[in-house]
């Protein structure tokens, strides 16, 4: 598959250069004293988030990234040259973790964000640092420190506000194509979608959100069956999940309720946090159901599925009901963002010790 969303690399920062023990030997300065310079700093390795990159394919093959060591110090108070740093450009949405302890090293969520992956070693001290009134000819020096070495796991999680769930051929690709600028491959056979598709949905000129379509899930996906489980990680950053169900399957033996329950089961088995995310039910392909049967089929599905949350009826092919769904999604996301901003503002004010002044507090009364 073209889409590479995982890689393992090793980063090795440069060692610091060694300090030197040297003494001045100029003709007219017989007691010039120590003049050994410090070693240069080793090169560090940084990660930079770049929105112009969308895969980790470069790091699938280039696994070792090593920075140069700093130069050693020299006499005549000459310090060693520091080594150049290495900057690794990665897609926005990349999560960098340490393979040894699982610690998160960096979470690149914004374009231009810079994170330190491995720090270069500091240069050693020359003997000019050890001179004193009692030690006029010091021969002490120190070696440069070793640079950090790490084995890292890179994992790309696309940044989308809304994620689509559903069986193969549920109509997810048709839906994202009808409401956004994405143009995924659409066909009448399973597993048409082989990699995540992102689309920007424009509600108005200044209102938009990002929606993500992943390969369809099947029963047993959490145990490795199918393709979708490889990309469920991309839904972990989303704020809302749309569970799209084919309400008019071509095969009469296929039960939409059974397939919908299988999706929920696989979601919970894969990640409880993902299972707990807000989820809306979207019943698709209503254009293939006669007007007389629609209401009864929807009621029957909701009852057997035991669904208590929001239910939307659409036809992704004819765009019936899509505009209302898009508007409700944007309103929900806007409300969630406002609540998060209020919470962050409250935390910041509390940290700074900013309190609301009570107008009735006698301490703030103006006395004449």
C-alpha cells in the first residue's frame, strides 16, 4: 500500500569534542600560562512538523540518523567547532515514542512545530578553566559528553475533526465525496478504500471542518482481519465518530443490525477510549428504499440495535439529508471547542491567581 503510517528509526546525537591541555609558547611570553580551549558541542537531532508531507515512507527505508561530533579544542584559546544539527521533517500528526520505555517524545500537531529527539553531547573543558592562584600550570581537561541515542517509533495519526466508521460498501467514500473536496475511489466491491482519505467540509465561507474516511471494518478486525484495524489509530484524534450503516444491502441475507453490532464490538476490543468517543448513527442509502418502507425500516433498525443516541437518515448518492447532517456536525464541534477554550481559560486564570472580584465585598468599597 502507498500509505505508510508507521516506522521505526534510530537517532544518534553527536558526542561533544574533548577539551585540550595546552600552554602558551610565544617568544616574549615565557609564562603565558594555560590556553587549552573547550571542545565543540555535538549535533542534536530535531523533528519538524511539515504539512507538505503526508506519509512516513522516507523513514521506512532510512532508519539510522546520526549527527556529527563536535571538534576537539585547540591551543591558543581556540574552541572546537560545534557540529550542525539534523532536522527530520515529518507529517503533521506524527506521534514519536521511545521504543524502550514507551514514553512520548513528541506529538507533532501543528505545522512548524519543533521537538528535540536526541540532544548532542556538551564539549569538554580545556585547561584554561582550571587555572587558579594556586594552580598556575593546570594539566586537567575533560572529555566531551556522549550524545543521546534512542530507538523511536513513529506513528502517523491524521488530524481530523470527524471520523467515519462502517462496513465495506456502507457508503463512506460516497458520503465524504458528496460533502467535501475529497475524491476517493468509489466502486461496488468491498475494500475499495485502501488508505485514509481526508476531506475539508465547507459549511460556509468561514466555517469548515475536516473529515476522515478509513478502510471498512469487518468482524474480527481487532484480531487482524481486513484492513480497517490498521488505520483505527487515525480516528483517535477525532472529536466525533459517524457510524454509517447500509440500510439497503444488495444481499438479502445480510442483516444491517448484526453488522452494526460487529463494528461496535471491534471498536471496543481495539481501544476503550475510542469506543467512548461521541458517536452518531447515520443510516445511508435511503434512496434505495421505497417511501412506504423507510419509516418502518428505520424504526425497526433502531429498536433492534438498541441505539439511544442521535440518528440521521441520508442518501450519500443523492445528498438527501447530508446538508442537515453537516450543519449539525459543525454546530456540535463549535460547541465542543468553546467548552474546551473556557476550561483552558479557567485553568490559566487559576494558575495565575486571577480571581473574579465580588462587587459586594467590603474590601473593594469606595469610602468617601
